[in-house]
């Protein structure tokens, strides 16, 4: 079974071989690359193979579909020293990280990103039993930050010069969604 979950018109399924060319298309689009990987870092088929198909097995890689159309990518992973450079301070908690993008700009600003993030957080909290979910968006990625905050994420800590992006180290926010007690 390739399907992870469905909610409303959104479905998230495991990444498959057939998805390679969509990832190349999306990750060579300057609009997508502005905040995901960098416009100076486009992907070709070889780079997609290396990054998405021969990487860390502990990162769960998925495709996002809306009304049956593939529109983006999402990945999640349990946070540890192998999967994240972000220090997670409470060893008693199960903390997951996630990263995502909508690769089809025609689907931007329609609430689909909010639906995706809320649905993935719900999946991680209920099915995987995460206590917290964290992300580290760049401080200048205002559209993403608005989306994440709408989904219940809180800014926890500024991460100065955290991500190398388009030739320079950029500041990011550590944001978290914490399970209600």
C-alpha cells in the first residue's frame, strides 16, 4: 500500500520511482527553489536520484496529491543526531521533523499548504505518537511562516546562519507544534 493518508481532497503517498521526473521539474523551477534548496541549486535526474532515492532510510519521503494530481513533496523523520542538526533537548519526548513544498505554483495560496501541514501534524501526533513536531524555515519565508503559525506552530528560537542558501548562511526559525496535554 503506497497511501499514507487522505484528508478532504489531499492525499499523501510514499515516494515511488515514477515520481523522479516530477521532482526534477519542481526542483528546477526558480519559484520553488527560492526557499527550498536555492535558485542556484537546481536538480537534474542524477541529483534527484542521489538526494531522494539513495539517501537516509530513516527519512520517510512522500508525494502530495490534490484531487488526484501530484503537486508536491513532504518528508518526515524522527529527530536525532543523524537526521537533524537541531538540538532536541528532551530525550523523553518523541520529536519529529518535517519538510515540504508545493511544487506546482498554480496550487499556491489556495489553503492546500495549510491542509497539508495540519494533516501531517495530525498524522504524526495520532498515528506515530509524536510529542512535538519541529521545522526550521528561513526567517524571510513569510508565506511559509504564516501557514505554519496558522497550523499551531510557535516560534521557539532564532537559529542564526543556520542554512546555507544561495551562497550565504541564512537565519532560520526553530518552530514547533507541541502536543496538547
